[in-house]
């Protein structure tokens, strides 16, 4: 297992994800020297009886209460005097009273990421924690102790106070933790791994629970997943484009140079890479046949009869070509699956603009997260080396770095972007199953000769339900602040809720994209097989034999018959001379990976296991791996 060195300055999203997934951490010696200097400085100031927020005063709305040398309550009749100094009790009480989250626990990778972020932040040396306490926190992480952190309880303003208290309470021997998959009391977890509880010193409770680690951890993990899903979204769109025999002009580099949003330019270029080698995308209109129901008389050979569909075109009579003569010189006068129009619908044509805008939202979120990963986010901030300080307030400064709004708004941006990406995916899926919009594919992507089959009809229902659910969850939490701590914390970010929502929403986005891929694979089989069936027929018959697939032609005795037959021969010749029609190389690789687990749907069957398999292939990265392998240089 890899080891990630933490120094407070060089933590990246990639390294954090590695720790979340099990990598160990080590603490940089120079960083520990900074930590020791700040802790020693605080201890010296306490010895001088300097009033310092959170050290010799209460917290929040109790900030006006100075700690005495002993407790007034010790003077109560019958009181048992405590041997613990008030400064130490203050820090312990902060943790034990703030660990009040509720709900299901966060997954282990989220909690490990939270621990890593907190350790890295404290290594900056501006928080006052002692070296031995920080080392104990790292030892707990490396031992595989995962504190139980319920998901609900942070308002994202004085940092993630309650969730981080659940992290710290285990260090004190309280709370609960998972060890080797078992849930147990925190003291037992420490004992099982040979670790001892820690007694906190000056400001250490505040250092441990005052920061943005929950929203940052969930945000980083969400962003890492969304980055993968954007590649999956492009793959799904490319497979759908091949299945539609879509037009490629809308993705040309010169087009996007005129509106060069970075995500848009990148998406257009990626689509062209994914579709490289395709002889379906960009195909001439007249070469694409439309689906017709299979009949016993549909084909002339046993192999062709086994196709399960029929194909055909409609001939455009001479009387309907007035003013379009030049067009029909370039494109033969046959209406098949593709309409004679120069543009596809928005869900196909505007993929770069929509996917690209989501990429740009992701880029903004990554910029914010990268800054936050190596930021100091607790309060107050300790500056032990400020040489010109006239008094302690210039070296221990109360500020607001715990406020999560930078992260919260970045997550709000993503929260709005996720349903957008899911929605355009569902619209493409819907186009594939609707015969009014599928450009000549069969209704619901199945032959259905006897009217007994539903094909992929209900797959679109599931996608629609998820998209609606995502849209209903996209309301930004950031716009609704609820004051806390007796109005001392009178404006909060709700960033923890925002990031938690985003992390959950990206998983549902993956399901929608899986449903599009599942459906697009069926449509691609049909489109490819229909055009190749036309090609095979064209290679074995003459013009009159091919003309049986064309409706609307004149009778043989008509004066237009020679024109019709000449034009049918031109269509037949183009198909016969064409190489086998196939999708782009990367699309074909992903399609083959999908087909290795999910067969083509020739007749209705139970689809639940297949849908689950498609979702799993998106989640486990196997489709991405197949796509990337096809794109890798030879």
C-alpha cells in the first residue's frame, strides 16, 4: 500500500483519494517542527495568563467568559473538586458535547478522507495542537480505525463542528468506530489496535473540530466520481450518435473555436476521438434504411431471414423534387431512416455545449477544492513567529476561515449541473426508443412482429424517474442560512449538506448514464445490422432485386420506370461498394465490453439483472477501461 506524506502544503485530490481508499500517511518532520512551535507558544501565553479565545475563554456565545484558575462549582456544598484544570476540561467538553450527528454513518472512504484533511490542515502549524496529539490522529488513521460519523449535523460555518467531533471523540476513547468491518466502542477500537486514548491540551479540541473537513472530503470524492462520469457521458453520447448515424459537423474544431469555452471545446474534441473510425456517424442520408416489421417474405436467403427485421426506403417521385433538383443530384431521392435535414436535435447537436458547461462547472469546483486542501480552516489562527506583535491578539487572531461558503457555492454549481447532464442523457435515450424521433429504428428497439413485446420502453421510465429525483434535489442549500450558537454564528453556509447531496447525486447520475448506454447498445446493434443487411442485399442482387425494398416507385410500364431503376441502381451500387459499416473504435470497444455481459435483446425477457449489470459496469470503471484502451496509442 502506498504511503502519502502530509506536510500541510502539497495534498492533492489524487493523494486524498488514495488515503480514502486505504493508503497510509506519514507526517513531514519540518511540518511537525512548525506544529511544536505553535503549541509551545500557546502554552507560554497561558502561563502568562493572557486571554485567548478558545484557550482561556469559552467558545462561541461563551467567548466573553474567562476561565479562572479553578472552578466555581468546586465551592458548591458537597462538591468533589476536580483535579483537571479548566483549560483541559474545556477542550474535552467541546468534543464530547458536539458529537451529536444523526443518521446513517458516512462510508469509510469519506471518514478516512476527513481524517487525512484534518491532519494535513493541522500540519500548517497555525492551530496550536501538540505533535503527540497529531501523531495519535495519524496512528488512528493508519491503524484502520474509522470513527462512526453520522451524516446529518453540520451547518458548515464554524466548520463541520459536529462531524469532526465524532472523529475526535474516538481519539479520546469515546464514541464508536469501525475496525476490520466491525462496529464497536471507541475505547475498544483503540485497544484492539494497541493505541491509547489522548487527553487534550490547550486549544486542541477546537483545532480538531473547527474546520471544513466533512464538506471538503465529500466534495473531493464527488468531484473525482463526476470527472469519471463526464467521460462516461461523452461515451454514452458517442454511442448514441453512432446509433443515430448522427451528423458530425456540429463537433468540428473550427465551429468551437468561435465560442471557445474550455469544456465545450474539450467535449467536441473528445466526441470526435470516440467516433474516430466510424462509418455510421456522418453517413449520407440516402444510405440509411428504415425499419420495417419482419414478414416471412421479407428476405431471400436463410441468413437474411434470421435478422428479425425488414428494411426499406421510400422513393421521392419526380413531381416532388421541384426546386430540389441539385439536392437530389448529391443525395439520391430515397427517404429511409435519416431525414434530409442538415442538423440533429439539440440532445445530439448540443452535446459539447451541455456536457462542456458541466465540465466547466467541475473545473471551478476543482479550483476551489485544490485551494482548500492545503488551507488552514480553524479558529483562532496562531502566528507564533510574528516578531513585531505588540500583544497576544496580534499573534492569536480570530477570523472566519471555518466558514464553508467557498466550498458550498462550488458544490451548488455542481448540484445544478448534475441534473442537466442526466437530463440530456435521458432525452437521448428517449429519442432512441420513440419511433417518431429514432430516425428509422423500431419502436422501443425491438421487432415486435406480433405486438407482444415492450423492448426497452420501460428503461426510459426509470431514467425519467431518476432525472426528476435529481432535479428535485438540486435546490441549493447555500441559499437558506439558519443562525446557530445563540446568533453568534448568524450566517452559515450549509456547505456540508451541499457536498453530501452532490456525493449522493453523482451516484444516481451514473445510473442514468448506464441506462443510456444499455439502450444505445441495442440501438447500435440494430442500426449497424440494418445498414449492413442493406449492403449485403446490394452485393447479391441487381437493381430490380433491390427495388423490392423501395416503396413509392412507379409501375414498370410507367415512363418514370427507367429513371426509378437507374436511381435504385445508384443506391445499390453505393451500398455494395461500401466497406462494412461499423461504429467508432472506442465506441465499438465499449459496446463489446457491454455485450460480453449483456446480450442483444432479440425477444422480451427479464431486464432487471441486465440493468443492474450496466449500472455496475459504469460504477466499476470497466466500460471506461475498454474505451480508454481503444484510445491508447498503439
